């Protein structure tokens, strides 16, 4: 199922996240949605991560989103915390099964 449909209650007309879900399952969907905004194999500075996150949510809290993406292992970072990259292969199909497996 497409993430825009799953997250319809959390996205505005511009497909920006308007609130960060409290329930773990929806939080995973939201984090997966945000993780898809990053390019596999590319390295990002913290500021770049924040800028991309600011482009895709409306509640102005990129630090929380960045930390959650890291804590849930969507992003990896260098030991000094200066370089970030996608940490895992994101599912292209069967998103529901992937989320269920990670609950």
C-alpha cells in the first residue's frame, strides 16, 4: 500500500507531515516516508538532513525526526555525528509486511 494513503491523516495537501504519530506502527510508516526522501549511498551533513526534513514536515522539529530516524535505524551516522546516510535498504513493495516485521 502506498505510504501517502496510509498516512493520509498525517499529511497535508502538499504531502508534508503535519504531526508526528505517537503510535509505534504509524511512527514507523512516517519514518519510512521521510527516509524515502534521502538518496541511497549519498552522505549528508546534519544540516542537509535538517533541511530535507524541514521540506517534508510542518511542525518545525527536524532534530526529533533526525533522532528518530537514527534510533529506528533508518539513518546511520559517523562516530563524530557529522555524516549521515541511509542505513538500510528501504522496501519498495509490501510496506505493510515490512512494518509488521519491525514492530
